[in-house]
């Protein structure tokens, strides 16, 4: 298993806790760290509780020593944190270089197969968020997991990018607490509870792998002095935002050409699916016009925005509907609104006299 994630996201915490749980279940474990000293590992384990303290730790960067320990100890599960810090003495290249990473991964793989050890390799990611190192790394392993979220936020999601022996659509949402990472079992409830329902806010019925997740999408539109105005997106793809803004202007009657637009998925969640388009459109339109959904509760939505102003269906329609129904939210989706304009009209109603313009029919 290869686990990737940006610095400080909690890779070491997650893997330490996983080994702790395994060791608590009577499995033999080993935690190899090339980044932290034994004292630092112990410090973290103390924070994570008893089981994590029981995990034997090895602070080592020399590959030969690590492999010798693996062969001698034959643990059931082993974490190598991180592959970029491991160093094979026979190669001249520095640790983290392509040659080193490839060699280290290859040798660890052979030993893992020979000893029957499940190995989790922790990998660094590049600035763009891709796994650092050679692509061959991703081919070598059985499973590639991505741990992401924003460091300052508490929510992090773990999702599978590749899985030889199972579905890649499983995912988990975790929250970083003092005692370690805690799985958030009902993230939807939390996000819906926090949703403001004000103009510029809408609930998106997203899919986190195979699980539906309700998240709040917020937009702020404010007059700009800048040419071109600012377009900032957190949690969604910038290109997707540009596309939605263009369609909104052309087919939705909402032009934001002279305004800064900020869009944010609350809670540090990243949504990378076309189903988020409609939420972005509704949030931006609501923010521009000062319109919010009528009624007490926020409106949930999902759907892909097409270039001709139509709404397109997205996968897992039923699951999204069921999740919204659980919280009693009205849903605007391609099934009830064929076009972006119809969806905007369904989701937004004039309120509080801020704007009486409405969305033109
Ligand atoms: N006492 C604490 N209470 C709450 N959160 C903490 C505490 N100590 C550490 N953290 C969180 O844990 C994070 C570090 O976790 P961890 O060391 O597992 O990250 P990492 O992904 O392994 O980082 P690196 O890439 O540097 O190895 C910090 O960014 C912080 O958010
Ligand atoms: Mg770490």
C-alpha cells in the first residue's frame, strides 16, 4: 500500500494508529521512520494512546538495516515513513531521488512478498498534489491511497486511487483531534447543521467514493478593481469554476465579469466531480443577487452544468437523494430542473428585500 499526502496532513498519525489497532488485535507490527527520532515517535504514540505505544518503532534511513529487521522480525504489518527518506547505500544518488525511490520500493516489495508482510509505504506529494517520485512506484504497489484535506482545517479524507483487490470507491472522513484522528461517521449531519442558508450558500449532495456526503458550498461575489478580477476556488477545480461562471453569464443571466468571485467548500473538503457544478452555480448566483433558498432549511443540489446551459445527470442519483432526504432537505437536481436557469429559479427566491431582480425566466 502506498499512502500519499501533503506535509503535516497526518500520514504518520494515521499509520501509527492503524498499526496500534493491529497490534491491539494481536498482530506483529513494525513502524519504521526515516523522518523522526525514536523519541519523537514515542511522543506521538503517547498522544495516540496505549495501543500505539505498543508498536515497535525503528528510526532508520538505511535500507539494508530496515530490510534486515524486516527479515528478522517478520511482522504482519509494517509502515515505512517515508519512502523518500530511505537510502540504499549502493546507489550514489541522494535519498528521495528517482533512482533511490525505485530501488527502495523494489527491494521492500521483494522482501514483503517473501516474508508475507503487509507494507504501507508513506509517500510525499509534489506541490501539485501528485505522488512524488517515479510513476513506477504506483504500478508496483497493490493499493494507492491519498490522504488529503487542508492542514489548518480539521477534516481529512482518505481515498483509494488504485486498488488491485477491491473497489477504489471506498473513502473515509477523519477529524484531527488531540488524541489522533477520529473517523467522522456522520460528516453530513455536521456540515448540514453548520450550513448558513444565507445568500451564497448551498448544500451540495456530493459523493465521497461510494458514500454520499452533504457539504456546504459558499460563494462570495464582490465588485472588483482588478482587471481581470479574481477567481479563487477552495475545494473545487478552478477550471470547473471558470466554466460554470461562463455558462452562468451566457445562459443563467448572472454575469460576474466585473466582480471577484470566491468559492469555498466548507470544512476543507475537496469535491472533484462534475456533480458539484450546480452547487457552484447556485452559490454564485445567490451571492450575486442576494438570493437564498426559501424556507428554514438549506436546499441540497447536485448536477453537471453543460456548456449549452443544460443540466446533466450525474452518477449515484438515488444515493444523493436519499442522503438529502435523511436531513429533510429539498433537492434541486437535473431530474427536476432540465436547465441551469430552471434550477436557479427553483433554488433561489427573493428574500429580505435585498434584491427583487430574481432570475429572468
Ligand atoms: N496535540 C495535537 N492536537 C491536535 N492536533 C495535533 C496535535 N499534534 C499534532 N497535531 C496534528 O497532527 C499533524 C501532524 O501529523 P503527522 O505528523 O501525522 O503528519 P504527517 O503527514 O506525517 O507529516 P509529515 O509529512 O511532516 O511527516 C499536525 O499538522 C497537526 O495538525
Ligand atoms: Mg510524518
